[in-house]
C-alpha cells in the first residue's frame, strides 16, 4: 500500500511540473522560456550517479580490506586490482555526470 501511495504522489508531482508547459498557448519564438523537465532530469541523474558511485566505492573498499585481512600475503595484488576498478568506476561516474550536466543545460527557464 505504501508503494501505491508513493507512486500516486510521484504521478501528482509529474503532473504538477507539467502544468507550466500545458498552460502556454503557443510557441512565440526563442525568447520564451519553457520548463521542459530536462534540467530536473539532469539534476536527478547527477544525484543518482553520485549516490551509486559512493555506494560502489564503499563496496570496493570493504571487499578489498576484508580480502587483505584474510590473506595478508596477497595484499599488493588486491590493492592493485582495487585501484584499477576504482579508477574505472570514477571514469564512468565522471562521464555520466558530464552527460547529465549537458542534458540539464539545454533548457532555459
């Protein structure tokens, strides 16, 4: 029931953000500003990307430290693998944030 209630509130929020677009009578040229939701989507995308990256980094660090505690002789190899995976995660995160930033900057309010 809570999920259904949450879905209802999300639908209400989407309809409320669409009202400025639906209220316009006609397109009057490039000077008019229309809220298209791209900026909101870009911001939410960046937030989700950063949250996911933080969670992934935490999991990588946790697994690496646990592995090093179990096998101290393999610590250098584990550390190297951890750094490579963390760098790949950061690259994907940066690419996603830049993409969300570009999408969000296409709109004018």
